[in-house]
């Protein structure tokens, strides 16, 4: 019995010895790992480079500008969207930035002759959908029989228009004009010389370059008469206009966006 008890105690002692050795090994491994991490951190610090060294002032300025534009454009999610203008931001424009200048043109064929109506205009953005315009029309005769000859005719008058944006560049258009047209010799010289015109239709604008757009209009003449300045009830007009949103501010935004392309605006 004593031999068996001695063997049991010996086996228990060996198990305790193994357990102790295992704990010692784990402790050493843990210490070695911590030492390895410390040395690795030291190496990384030695090898790391401060990319903003010498440019800290510029970095702080860029961050300040970023905060300013984030406050000005709270709906912008990313720096690439900084050029997009929401309806509310558009209405924050000052008086000059709401102005629009352009010209509408229309080709008119009457009595086998070709004419070109030219109507320079100035417009004002009342809301992000509603625009009003005032223009003045002159008619020119274009003759290609003997080279190119352009002569102004005795047809002219004021025009006023209202555009209401409906969907993605498409607008409903209402236009009123009062046009002077002197009767031709041999015709009804006692006829009226001032003709009222009311046009209803749609228009579509398209971007040509930044701030410069083209437009097309398809209109119906609701007050057409044979003595008026137009031969048909339907009118197709085309033109170009300049949107005077602040180019100076846009230039600052673009310059700023190129410098801080690594940043992203988040609400």
C-alpha cells in the first residue's frame, strides 16, 4: 500500500510540475510578445514620416475653409457635390446673381421671304422655379441671293415672358408681346400697325459650358391673325443665355476643392 501511495504522490507531483512549467512558458511567451510589440512600435515611429511637416499652417487653413463651406452648404454630402446648388441655396443669391441675360431668335418665312427675329432679354429668378423676362424684338430680312444681306425691317416691339420650371430643364412658358408692323404699300394701309400676341408652350434649356446655356421653345400663338407679323400659329424659337451666379465664388470653391480633395464633408 505504501508503494502505491508513493507512486500516486509521485504522479501528482509530476502533473503539478508540468502545470507549473506550462504556466512559466505562457508567461514568457506573453512577455516576449509585449516586448516584440514595444520594439515594433519603436521601429514604426522611427520609419514614420510626417507628411504635413512644413505645411501645418496650410492644413489648418484648409480645415477652416472646409468648415466654412460645410456651414454654407449643409446639404452637401461630399466635396464632389459642392458645385451642385439646391433650390434653397439658389434663393440665397444676391440681386445680381439672380439676373439672366440672353437672346431669343426665330426664323420667319413670309411672302416667300426669309426673316430673322432677334429679341435680347434680361431675366430675374423670383424663385428656384419661377423666372420672369423682359425683351425687345427686332426683325431682320436675310437675303442670300446676292451674297449675304441683312436689313432691319419696320417690325419691332416689346415682349414679356414667364417661365415655370416643371421637370429637369423643361418649363411651361407664357409670353405676351406688342409688335409694330407697318402695312406694306398697296395693302390695307388703314389696317392696324400694333399687334398683340399671346404665346403658350414649353421650353427646354441645356448646358453648353459652365454658366452658359442654350434654350429651345415650342409655342402656340393664341391671338393669331392674318395681318399679324407671323404666318403660322406655331412658333419655334431658339436662343442662348448667361446665368450670372457668382463666378468669383465658384472659382473659390473650385480652387478650394482641388486643394482639399482628400477631405470629405459629413453631417
